[in-house]
C-alpha cells in the first residue's frame, strides 16, 4: 500500500492532519469523523458520510467538516 496524506477543512481553512500509509490515514480520518459526529444532531448525520478516502460531516446548517485521503 502506498503513501498518503490526510487533509482536513472546516470550511475556512485547509490543513494537513497526517502522513503515512493509506490505511493509517483512513483510520485517523474515520476516528476524527466519529469523534466529531458524537456531537451532531441526527438530521445532519443523515446527510453526512465517511467513505473510503473522504468524509463530509455537516455539523449544523452552516458548518461543514471535510476530510480527504490523497494517495501518492
């Protein structure tokens, strides 16, 4: 499995969260998504998702968290 980078955006800025293998970055992304989703209402969770290499979490009607695993 190749190298990867995990990026995160809160809708205002983009930052690097981690570098490592694709599997490591996916695990970190899933954990971050699940941790943040604990505080989100069911209505917004229905519209959110965490898939293989990307995740979108609608925090409320205005804020959105986005994660993306980029493989290289």
